[in-house]
């Protein structure tokens, strides 16, 4: 038992990248880095053709449920699920696939924390705000957010890296100011993906 525990700790402490294919949520076929995509609840979903985003955006939870059952990866989460910070998947040193979504981490410790209870960190709150609770600025898409904090059943996205630590320091006080606008998560078209060539 002790040896198994040590082995598990060593595996979790070793950076590893899952670079298997991300499949189209609708058709189950291959996608490319520059494929048309949609965003939903902080995750980017690429598609195989121009007709699939519309179908996905009508019923995103239907496709997420199917992927969770099949273990096909259909999306990449744009934030570290433990810290809530925006993360660059191309620069990530640790990733893990869970119920159809690929998650990247700020550090090995966050990956280890996630691995102990992934369901805790992947639960999508029923409500969210894409208006920054700190600045009051509207956030055009999930990919434009700098991070998020879950508080009292709501996920609050922030507009910039400075706002996230401020929100974490005093969530009750900042949210009480009423700048955030709370609504249900909504699927939306994703901006074109940046490539390494774009910088």
C-alpha cells in the first residue's frame, strides 16, 4: 500500500501532457487548431465543419454528457481549474483529461490537488457573470477573461490579471457593490484561435 501511494505521488509530480486529438463534439471526427469553435462555461470546443457550432450551441450539455460517457476529448478548458487563472495551453507543462475536457494546470501541485477530487473542480455553477465584479467591464467571451472565482454558487470572471487577486481577497465586499451581472452559462461563437505564428 505504501509503495502504491509513493508511486502515485511520483506520477502526479511528473509533468505530463495529454496531446491526443480533440474531437468534434457533434460529429466525433478530427479537428484542427484553426477549426471553427464555440465556447461554453470556460471551455473551447473546436469542430470539424462550419455546420457543427450551431448544433452544439443549442444543447451544449447534451454533447458534454455524451463525451463524459465515451471519454472522447471534445474541448480544452481555458483556465487552471484549481487557481482559476487563465492558462496558455501551448505553454502548459501538465494536463489531464476528465469527462471529455482537457485541463491544464499552473503547476504540478495544482494538478495533484485536482487529481484527488476532479469532480469538485469541474462542477459548473448554474450562474455566472461575464461582467467583472471589480471593474464593471463587460467581458466579450470566456477567452477574453483573465480568470474566475466561484463564490456562493456563482462563477465570477474577471477582466484582467489585477482584478482576480482583488476579488479573491474580498469577494463578499466586491460583489456587494453590484457591478457583476449574473446569468446562466451560455454557449457562444469562439474568436479565432491564436497560433504560435500569431504570438
